[in-house]
């Protein structure tokens, strides 16, 4: 019999060899020892600045909640600077499909972001050997991963960006199309107060949880579970510069800096959806 534990940044597999139970102390010691060895190896490939964000983003707990296992084919949508790419590339033995911006985008910001991301992958080809670069452009209704091919799609703090161009519904339809039947969609997003209007969501970067669930369900997904892993009750979601007032942007500079540093990063929803098996 085999048990799997998605802890730290790696998948830990313990073979019980027919034994129904292990002594809890021995099992715990084994898990911790394996976790320390594996997470230390992967952490060596991550930038110190990115590791410092773990206290707010809880990558191990988040990926475990999504049910990500080492052998999965995972699509990361809009990976930006590659914060989660570092984590996923170290955890997966399956393929990581990094669906970044369209190189033909009219947005100079997106083209520059893609260029920096390519440089990041090229700087450590061995570590990113399981990572394939793909294009995600909901404005062009484009996601270049194959239909019905992925075990999971994950995206982190991106829904508000697609709302700015009214492409959020198209985005979720593309996710649905690339996932295998029965596969999972994991979404983390800055969370607005219930009842927040669309304009405020776009301007602030905070999106209501009800709206994310609504557009996912419209695309065909079923909400399987939600988690408060990435909740932050200290965040009131009503800041002068929206979510960018907080870490890591600190858009107000030195104005009330200590106050916003004390809050940390934003309050976030963490949602797991499922594409129906039939």
C-alpha cells in the first residue's frame, strides 16, 4: 500500500508494504525528515525574496489543498515573474505548462514580463527542464496547451487583471477546455467584500468570491471546496491604491508604510473547482 503526502515543496511517498498502520511517532519523524531534505533542495533554487513571501502565500498548503501531486501535468496561467513557477517546477516530475503572455501582445508591459520570464527559465535550464512555455491570451481566445490534456490548471491573483479587459469569462472557458474530464482548477485571488460593484473590483484589484465562483460555474466548473489558507483578517480591502497599497507593491511609498507593512499581503480566497468527469 502507498500513501502520498504533498508537504513542503515535494511529494512525499511512503510505502507501507502491507502494514496497516505505522507508529505515529515514527511516521511523523519520517515525514519531517523527508520534508526537510526535499524542501532544502528546492529552496536552494528559489530566490530569497520569493521565499520571504511564503509567510503570506502558503505555497505548500495551497498546492496540497488543490490536490497537486508530483506526477501531474499542470498548467500555470499567467505566471508573471515566476513566483509559483519556482515552487511548481521543484515539486513536479510531470510537465509544468507555463502559459504566459502572447509575444505579439500590444502591451509593452506584458511583452517585457514575458521576456524576463524567459530569461529566468534560461538561467537555470536544469531546474526548469520540466517547464514548457505556452501562450495564454484570452483577448485572442488563445491558450496553446492541448484540449483535454491537463490534470490541473492553477492561477494566482490574476482574475482582476482579466476583468480590466472584460476577458475573465473567456479565460475560465479556456481553462475548462484544456483540462481533462475530472481535473482540477485552483484559483487564488484578492478578496473583496461581498456586494462590491464591478468598477470597484477593477479599480481596487479585489474581487468578490461570489463573482469568481459565478464565472467558473458559467464555464462549466463545479465548486468543490474553499479554504481560508490565504485569508488575512487584518486586510480591510479598502485602501487608497487598492491591493497595490499593500505588500509587495507598497504603492504609497513611505506614506503610512509601517501600517501597511503590519497588514502584510492581501486577504485572499482559495478555491478548488472540478471539471465534471462526464
